[in-house]
């Protein structure tokens, strides 16, 4: 068996890490990870044939020469290697978690910080026990700051990811109802997310916090804080100018009278706290206010997150990367407040809610019934099993909804599209 120090010397020689033989990088180290339906050990030889310099395996039967490094557990070795590399780095690392807005906030923070510092951030939403170590191992000597997104679907996961990423600062965007099946309850969600606070407190590090969020404030009472929000006691104070559909904000720093504005390309007032988080972090790290606002305005959302898509017949508010009760209610309420005509709502099921699924979907339906939308279309078996009013169209899957929309097309409307990734609501765009 090989020590992490020995493996680290190989990493310094071959700093590219690969875990998938379909995209092997030349002179990389291939980690033969295992899952429920795959065994990377069986592809170790293939990785070397494709250009990898080293294959890290945990099956001695696959070891054929000195290019194969045998470890007890390849995933654990990957995580320990990342943690060891992190210890060598002397840069600020911002850890970010939360129920909603993690990825959008992370991208906004990266865009702002890049105005002054060369900043690396988690790619996409690679925020789990594999994605976090891969992100850490991609930090090169020229990187000045890093923003590491950490996701979780069970208690203890954020704690484990903190031990790998070792953040020096942290931010929890918010705490809402998501992954209840894994967490067991909303209390479980709170316990899991606040593991970031506990890690930072144990090392006397600071957090960035939404001053308008009493739940977060309660759990952060003993931590060093830099606050953002709408109240005058915040370090960074902001307000919404408009959100119809694009969010425009006005902001200033505490004890400074000069105001700044930023016209974002994000849809919805619920993105206000995400934008303010990025503004606050930029201010903390001494980036000029004008550059901060420029960065907010330059950020263009992608991957079905808070996007506006204009088709030949409709305006689509695409926010269908993921959904949980908290984000769903925020999106619906924001859409209701918009000053547009012919509002159509297309919602997909919310996943991983366990025993709470029926009541949470019913609450979404109750919210919809309180508003006067032009059309309401619900997609998925969770919504389908509810007792639905006549004005609601319901389909068991997205394809059935597409077939119906081809027969009865929606025109001259503004359409909110929101649902969990598994429902694949992005497919309805083709018929809108």
C-alpha cells in the first residue's frame, strides 16, 4: 500500500486527475472509483492505454506493473490526496452550501472575485464527495482564491466535505425543505447545513450571512460575521429596484452614503439574496464597488437556472434545473407579482421528499389555487395523485405534456417552468 505523501509526489508530477476513461487526459492520474453499477478497476488498463501515466486501483488482481498504484480504497485515497493538497495551499477558500441558490451564488461570487483575483470555483454542481476533492485537486499555484460548493443529502456529509475543502470562510445561502427523504426531517436539514458553521467556528474562521434570515442568525450567533441584507445594521445593505422579470438592485456599504446599482440578467426577486451575497463578499475582499456591479451585470445564467428564453411565440422563465418546496413557492410567488399578461405555470414533481411528498405537493397546489394564472400544467406522478381542480391540466410525464401542447399550443404568454431535474422539463421548450 502507498502513503498519501508518496501519492502526492506523483500528483505534483502528473497534476491532472481523471476518473472516467471516456475523457482521459494525457499524463494524468486515473482513479479507479467504484459505484453501484460500475467498477473503475476494470478500466485501469484502458486508462493507461489512453494516455494516463498512473492508475490508482484498490483491486490487487488488476495490478500489472509499476504504473498501477494499489491503495486500500480509491475514493478515500482521492479524498485524502485532496485534503493533503489543500493543506499546502495558502489561499482564502470560501465554502458554500444551502438549500437553494448554491450554484447561482457560487457563480456570482466567482464572477465578482475574478475582477481582482484569479478565482477557481466548483465546476457546475460537482459538489459531492467526489466533486469536491476533484475541485480541490484542480487548484494550481496561480489561483489566488477558491469557492467550493458543498451539497448534501444526509447528515454528516457537509462535515466530511469541510474536512477535505478546509474552508477559511463560509456562507449558507438559506435552509429550506429539500432531500427530506435523506435528512429525515426539516430539523435534519438544519443540522446538516449548519455543519459548515460548526467547522468554521472550531477554527475561528468567519462567515458571510444574510442578516434578514433569522434561522441562519440564530445558528451563527457565536461566529465572526460579515452581514448583507436590507437592514441598516448590515455591512452591505441593498434593496430591490425591480424584478419584472430581471432583478435590479441598489446597494451601499454601511456608513457610506454613496449608492450603487446593478441590473442583473437573473429572473426573480428570490435571487436578491444571491446577488447581495456576491456583492458583500466582493466588498469584504476590497473590490471596487463599480467593478462589483459590473460583475453582477455581466453574469449570464445558464443550465436552466433563472433564465429568460424568448421563443417566436412566448417568453419563458426557465428555472427547471431543480426544485424543492422552498424554491418552488418562491418562484410561484415571484411570478404572481410580475406585471405581465397571460401567465402560464408549468411545474414538475419535486423529488426526494419521502413521507412529506404528498403534503408538500398539496401545499404547492393550494398556493396555485390562490392565484389567477391563465393556465396551470402539472407534470409527474406526485402531482397527478392529488385531487386537482378543473382548471389544472395534469400529465404523468413530460412527453405526454409535449404531445398535448403540440395539439393545443400556448401563444403570446409568459411561461414559468419549474421542476426537479428528473422531470426533464427543459424538453417542453421545443413546443413553446
